[in-house]
C-alpha cells in the first residue's frame, strides 16, 4: 500500500459505501489514517464488519442516508456540519442497475437509475459543497463506468446516468477548480464483485477474453485509484476520467 501522508486525519465522505467497491474505498482511506463517513441505504452489515475488524475501525462512522430523499440528505448535511469543520474528500459511489433491453424497459426502471446514479450525486454534492470549500484543498471523485464510454447492451438507463455523470464531472471541475476543489472521475470496467456474479457466466467469459490483461479488475484497484486522485500526488489532475478496465476500452 502506498502511503499518502497528506491524507492523514482528513475527513472523507463515501456514498454507496456498503457495496463491494464502497467497502474497498472505505478500507483504503482508513489505511491512510482518514476519518471516513460511510453512507448506506439498506444494508450496513459489511460496514459493521469492517469497523469491527479493521485496525483503524474507530475512525469509521456508519451513517444511514437515502440519497433519493432530499430531506434525508439535508439531515445528513446538518449532522456533518455539527460534526466536522471541513470535508476534504467526497466520493460519489452510489449506484444501481436495472438492466433490460430498451424495448422492454419501462419508465420507472429508467428514471430510478437516473435518480440514484445521477440526481443523488447532485443532491449530495450540493449539500456538502460548503464543507468542501472550507478545506484548504479538497477533492471530489465521481464513480462512473465504461458504460458511459462504450455501448453496453441492456443498459440504456445505466449508460445514460453514467454518461451524464462524466459531463457533470467536467463542468463541475471547471467551476470549482478556481475555488480550490478538484473534481475527477473514475470509470471502472467489469470488476469482480457481487454485482458481477449476477451477470451471465457467458457474458463474463466473453468480456474477460476481450480484456488485454485477461482478467477482471478487483475492487481494491478501483479504490487505490480513487485514493490517488484524492491526494496531493494528483494535484494537477482536474476534470479527468481515469478508466480502470485492464485495457478493454483501449481495444
């Protein structure tokens, strides 16, 4: 593990923290000596296990927040404002999938994914922006997907939400960089996780064969990149999307 000394004692807020990638993100920031505020909506079991087992578990605060509910997000903002004077890192990682071919996709499936993956990012970022501006040098990292870059059959809703997230990242970066807030994104490819286990083995095999590294990525590789983008080691990187896919998009 590479150590970024500037991250020690920093305040980090992670949405979608209860998923496999979210857990890895929280774990990596804890290893950097950060105070991590982990948001979940429905299940915090994995977060509780991380808190109990990690050597820095006392630095992990597990918070419930329904990012689709403006009142819930507002309550979170009030809590954080009482708890901390500044927020150094925001990781917008919350996301869902509701896959179906477009001809069979209903409006609710489309709008729910857009709401969770994009509009919730807006709500949370807007709510904590003042805390981010209070930090001397803060960062926002948005977790998108290669589905925002290349066609992903059966994911018109997901692709649209993640594509919007990349546009949001670039514009927000241009607006906030002069105010000392760096904004970037990561676009993971197929990552070994519980979500991927729901995908057809045939599809996973075909994708793996198309990846130059000939393997799926792991959650720690995504988390390592996010930690890097949050540190001073990436201090001149602004408005960029780092693709983490083993070379799949390259081909």
